[in-house]
C-alpha cells in the first residue's frame, strides 16, 4: 500500500478530507470522537488510581 492509497482509504472512511492542491486534514467529526475517547480513557485511569489508593 502506498501512502497515497492509505490517504485515499482513510478519506473514503470519512477520517480525513483533502483540499484540492493542498494537504489532508483530520475531519472535525473525528477530532471530537478522538477527544471523547481520550477523555473517557483519562476518566477511567483516574478511577483506577482513586480505587487503588483506598
């Protein structure tokens, strides 16, 4: 798989978008999804720390 093929595959999945004669960008929807994922992971980690310290 070439880099261009990988970009096109990610774009087809809605994870990236491109601008003509420019670069590829992460879609806004995916940024929110990724941020929510990390917030959930941090919350879970904090719960584990709290439970282990009791």
